[in-house]
């Protein structure tokens, strides 16, 4: 819907530039967000899994391998307490990412109030 609104609001000679700019900034935003959230997740997992390794030193290899493959913690060799601790570490990491997204939304949504509204009918009348 926003691309259609941008097409309607943009002068005909600039439609391609407007659409390509929107797509470019959407991709850049996704790239930055993925990198940021991955960094947050890895930082949280590193600290939380370090505690799990200290609590369960016999299973450190399984705990460390679980960062790349969650199936490792479901092997019969791994006790339920280690599974629960690793899952909790992942949940806490994703919880931090969720809170980060909420903070970002809380900052950006009020900024949308300052975007100027341009009625499409006025834009069409101006082009005549």
C-alpha cells in the first residue's frame, strides 16, 4: 500500500527514482537490523551459555555446539536440566531482541506524526 501511495504522490518523471529509493532503504534497513539483532543474540547467548557451562562442565561440548545446531541438546546423552538451561538462554536472547524492537518502535512511531500529509487529489491538480 505505501508503494502505491508513493507512486500516486510522486511526479510521473520521478516515480522510478522514488520506488527504487524506497526498496533500497528497505533493504539497507533489513540488513542493518539483522546484523544488529544477530549481534545482540550472540552477545546474550555467549554470556548465558557461559553460565550453563559453569553449572554443567561435563556437557560443555554439547552446550557450545548448540549455538549452531539445536538438535545437539536433544541427544539422549544430554540431561533434561542442560536442555532446559540452553533453551532458557535462547529464550532470554530472543526476549532481549523483542524488547529492542519495542524500544525502536516506541521511538519511530511518534516520529511518523511529523510526516506531512499530501492528499493525492491536490497532487493531481498540481500536475495539470
